[in-house]
C-alpha cells in the first residue's frame, strides 16, 4: 500500500487517495478563499477542488455522475459541519 502525502499543485495542495479496489479514486485540493458569483453578486467564499476518477469497466457513468452531484450538494449545504 502506498502512503498518502501532500503534493504541491499550481493552485494549492492535493491529497491523492490511493487505495481500495481501484473502482474510483479521489484527489482533494486545499481550501482557498476565492471570489464567486452568488445571487448576482461577487462574494469571497472558501472553495475546494475535488477530482473524482472512475473505472468505467466497473462503474457506469450515470451512477458516477449522480454520486458526484450528490457529493457536491452535501458539501455545498455544509453536511457534517461541526462534526468532530
């Protein structure tokens, strides 16, 4: 098993997840404050880049897309915020 380590990327740091049966893998970037448009106004928000890769021999694109959309919805809604 390979160890997890932070990797410097152009826009911050990425923590590659390398494990499991390789049906999917994720890379999670560092949180950065960026300007975004919210209800037609520019606001500074904390943003994070998440990259998801799926082995299409094992996972069809439609369920993978539904999973990514649900993950995005939960993160944007603050799911788990304040959990310890």
